[in-house]
C-alpha cells in the first residue's frame, strides 16, 4: 500500500500489477489476521501476514504474468479444493463462496 492509496485503490492497483486485469471493487469479504502466520520470503524478508479481502468485478485488461506472479488462470469453484494453497487463502475463498451477509472480522 502506498501512502497516498486507499485500501480499495490499493486492491485495484495490485490486481492490475500482478495480473494485468482491471477491476472495480464491489464489496468486502473480510479482514484476516493471524499472529502465527509469518511469511519468510526467499530474499530474506520476514513479515506477519494480514489481509483485507475484497470482492471485485472484472472491467477490462488482459491476463498477463508479471514480476509478482508465476501462473495465472481462472478456475471453477469445484476445482479449488484440488489447488495447493495455504489454509488461510482457502479460508478467504470459502468465505467468498459462502456469500456471507457480513464481512468476516478476524
């Protein structure tokens, strides 16, 4: 997040940078924090993970690999369980697919 960005603005910019797609933010899935979720990157950077997960609508752009992505594709909801991912990512996706009335606050 840049100092001049809003949270939704950051999400729009990051989606564009990482996927080549243009999106419009439509809602909030939730906020996700877990003090035990620490990520150590290959360059030596270590940080505690937190996430603000938005819903969005695709409005343009073209799917393209970037310096921040290695593989991009659309998958059907029934394929998600077959994909390797961290349990915290799986939780956010599950909450989105449940179409919750209120955002998750955790």
